C-alpha cells in the first residue's frame, strides 16, 4: 500500500497553490491572512520533514547538561521530556544555579533550542546567518 502523496507532499502542494495561485489575486488584509496561513503550512511541513531529528538534538543537548538517565526519566514523549526539562532549566536559571557557568552545557541547550525553533519557523535566517542546520532551506 502506498501512502502517496504523504503528509509533507500534501502540505507542500497546498503551500505552493496558496503562494502561486491564491496570493497573487488577494490584496490588503486578505493577502496578509493568506501569507500567515502559507507560513503556518510551511512550518508544519518542515516539522513533518524533520521528524524526530530536532527533538533528538534537543534531548542530546539536555543529556550533556543533566545526563542521559535524567533526560530519559523526565517524561513520556520527546516533546513532554523537552517541556519538562525546559521548565526545570528555566527555574534553575532564575534561581541562579548557572550564574557562574552559563557558557557550558547550559549555553549548548539554549543554542540548540533556538536553532531548532528557527529551523522550523525561519530556516532562511539560519542559512543567511551562517548556521548550519540539517534540513534548512
């Protein structure tokens, strides 16, 4: 059984149709709304294409900070673990835990999260800024 077109291909087709056929016919607030929809479709498509790679890179960065066992015990799904670990790290930063050493693994975690989020929302910024990101356009 073939799953063609797949989710990513369907989103790519919808994005292309919206940008190439619908947007040129719109003006004003309707055009702005359609641009936001196209951007949301593009982000969703990149999330699907990236799969678990972005979460894996983020969890690896947390493992550098907290150790693999603590990362594994922090939640169920990768997203749940990342959310729990992010809350813990934010609390620790506010408490001053890392004031003397923000450039070590803490910086690695924060940089990884920013790069992963930009890779989904604005990959062109990453490439124009000299960051390398798997899957970045």
